[in-house]
C-alpha cells in the first residue's frame, strides 16, 4: 500500500478516529485506525471502532498502490501534529509501515490487518435529514443516568421524529430533559442509543452542522460529508416520558430571564461541595435562592432573581439538589423561561424548545444538639 495526502486533511480524520476509539480498548488492533487504499478511485477508507460504534471516513488521496494497513491512531495523530510540511506519505512493505513528511520518517512493524473486525455494510432504506442533531442531543446528555446499579434504559438518549418535531430526551429517575426543533421531514423515527455512544457521536460530529440518520438491522447510521458513524441500537425498551409531561399539574408558576437565573445560581454556589442544596422561595416579585452546603458546618449564601409571579410558591418553598438545578438553569440561559411547581415541589422548567423536570429533595434539617443522659450511679 502506498498513498499521499495533505497533513491538514489527515489530521481531522485522525482526531475523529481517536475520539471514536477512546482510551479503553480490548486489543492492540482496536487501538488502531484501519487504512484501506483503492487506486481505482484514488481514495482511502479510514475505519476506527470502539464498543458499540464504528466510524468510517472516505478521503480522496493520491493512491499509488492498493492495500490496507493498521497504525496506532493516537501515535499517527501525534505525528501529524508534529509534522511541519503538508505532503505526507504512508507506505508499507512485507514487514513495516512507514510515514514520511519532508525529512521526518517514522517506521513501525506491520500488524496483521486481517485481525481487524470487518465493518458491516449497511444500506438503510430511508435517510432522514437532521440538521440540528448535535445542538439538540447536547442539551439532554447531562440528565442521562450514570454509574452502576442503574436501569439500562436510563443510561440512554432517545431520538424521535413525531408530530413534525425532531426531539431528544433523557431521564435518570430524578430529572428529565426534552429538547426539540421543527423536523425537516415527517417520516417517523424512534431510536434509543447509549449515552456514552451519543457522547462519542457528538464529539465526532463537532463542527459538522448537517447529518442524515438511517436505521438498518439493529443499527443506526449517522451520515456526514464523507463519513459514516454506525451505532448499535439499545436492546432495551425506552421509558415513556410523555406520561410525566401530561400528568404534571402546576400549583405555582412564574416567569424569569434564564440568563439571570443561571448567573445567580452560579454566583451563590462558588466553591460548592457535593450534595449541596438550594431552597427556592417567592416574595415581593423576586425568586429567593438560598444555598446551603453539605458540610458539617454548612456554608450559606443568598441571591434574588426578578420574576413575574403568576402563582406564588408555598411560604417554606421547595428544596433541590444544587448541582442538578444549576445544570437545568444552564439549559435555559439564553432565553426567557417559565418555572412551574406541583403541590409536592416537582419542578417543570420550560422554554420554547426545552422542557426539564426536576424532583425536589428534603429540606435540610437544622443542626440539633442532643444531651446525653448520665448513667445512674
């Protein structure tokens, strides 16, 4: 195999390949990028994979000799970053693979490309245009569940096209997020993808505004210019979140500026600790934010956000996990928002394109001092 290409064109390919492979892999071969050169079409297919996903990028190069070879993706990327000239040549013989740029030459022992798993040749019957996939999916990733001991369905992101809307949603059992935009097509779509795979997909598609989605034989394909990202569909059934949305009954409601709400939440929690709480109360046209740390000697701080109150909160207000509420506030920081509360304190934070539901937590108890009884003599 022998081909030549520009360094500036190869570097984005290797960066996306490394993002796909990640830092955990099951074998030496799976830490590599597979390069398959075709002299007839003057193209090279670059393939990278990890658990649950495969990335393939076809790139036009000057191919002098057909063939395929493996090369450690992270090492290849580092070489390209260090090269100073554009013209880069990759060549193999029976024993080695060589990467050359100007006076720089790197040589490696040739690995057996036959050990690299073959990529399935999927051909979806229909492709859907999804112009804002990255924008919408990024908004819901934070509320997908993490860690062990969690229902597998909650560790996923659901993508749907229905009623003329393209939406992404996630739920970890304590909070739920739905983001949507007008769909480019009305054809139905309903897929469930692991959140970790979605995270990789969004990293790979960063800077690519337009993509198409197709489904074929238990896999979902995301197509961009010259690349295909294939992910395995989750084998679990998605949880119906519509029930939570339709059953919500607001007892309190107010309107506020999302940017001001987010800024004040960040300000009161500077240096916050895990497990911190924030109490929300309404009074005199403002929403009072009372921050309480989870330390043995709690740190407290307060702030107020101007609001338009439709129905005030109960006098004692409601308490929420500070980190969760701050992530929810970041979701609406660029627009006006409505916040509704049911009788038990479940919060619904809404804008034109996003809906977030957050469960309350117990009010922090004041430190009580207890006296030990003396034993009778």
